[in-house]
C-alpha cells in the first residue's frame, strides 16, 4: 500500500487534477490531504468535490488546515447568529461568502471529517497542517480533544497555525518573530515521528523542503510555484512529485525560500 501526502492545494483544481493523474491512486492506496483545500485559488469548491470523488475509489484522509478551521468557525457563528441575532465576529469575506453559498451538505460533511493530526505508524510519520511546537507533549485523539476544557484545547490550535516558536516552545504570532524565536521544524526532535506538514509556503523551492525530522510540502501552488506530494511506501525513502503552476492567484504573507 502506498500513502500519498499532498500539500496545500488552495483552490488550484487544475494542479490537483494533474497531480492525481500522475499519482494514479488505487483502491489500495491512502491519499492524505495536509489541509488548506480552500481559499486563494480559483476553484476551492471544485477541489473539495474532487477530493470527495477521489474518496469514492481510494482511502482519503483530510488533515484540517487553518483555512478549513476559519470556514468552520464562520459557519458556526452564522448558525448562532440565525438563532440568537448575535453578530458574527468573523468578517464575511468574499471567500467565506462564496463557500457558504456553494458548498453543499456533503461538501461540508467531508470538510468536517478532517482531523487535527494523522499518525502514519507504518511509515514512522505523522501529518499535521502547520507543525508541532515543543510545548506540545502529546497528540490527543479527537475524542480527547472534544472532552477538554476550551482553554486547554486551544493550545492544540498551534498545530493549525504555528510557524515560529519562542524559547518556551510556544507559537509566536505571525509578524512577531524576533532574535529569540526560531522556525519550529529547525529544532523539532522527532518525538512523534517524521512530520509531513504544509502551511508555510516555500515559494522558491522546486521540491519539498526537508528538515532533520520534518518535511514541508507547501510549495506555494496558489502563489505561482508548485503543488507537491510525497509518496511513502513502508519505511523506504520518500519520493516527491510536484506539478508547476501556470500562474499566481495570491501573494504570500510570509514566504520562505
């Protein structure tokens, strides 16, 4: 059985189609989407539906990205607004409005089936969207997360958003990096296995970026670079596949070379 882990697609359905055609997943293979199917690119709804179609003939797992999380929170607040009249604290951007208008119940069910992390013990690996900061000492199950008090559960939001961490091992908000912070993957010690992650767009890289115990799969497809995947077979060396973009749809906030 092969496992394919695919980096941030961000609405680039054309690149996703080409990548899937190259990978040729079968019913025995496992396709893992590392989050951020939505936003930025031209057809996020099409990406969700292509992923659903793929799930009809292959095993497909979705690891939640920060963009899926934003849409889920927006939907929850909209439902509360309908019941109570309380204003939605999340600004209704064009992307959020478009998704709300065009995603159907099956699309939303697929998005809400996603997990915060996915262990791949057969490959000695784990997939998260953004990363695992040193302050995270365990990866709780979805059931355990649901049972946690809100203030405790929030610490695991770092897995959706982390880039830099401070000397205590906690996430540093984007734009607040300084001389005493570092990128999480540079010092990750491998405690949970090799981490395959997205979130950080390596817009100058021609293939996934490797650290001692982690590999970044977001090559900035929506920013005009590449869509990337890794092929895992047992404990064999990973094989990378990338598809070049034909144009940029957005500009990154914090590109890494």
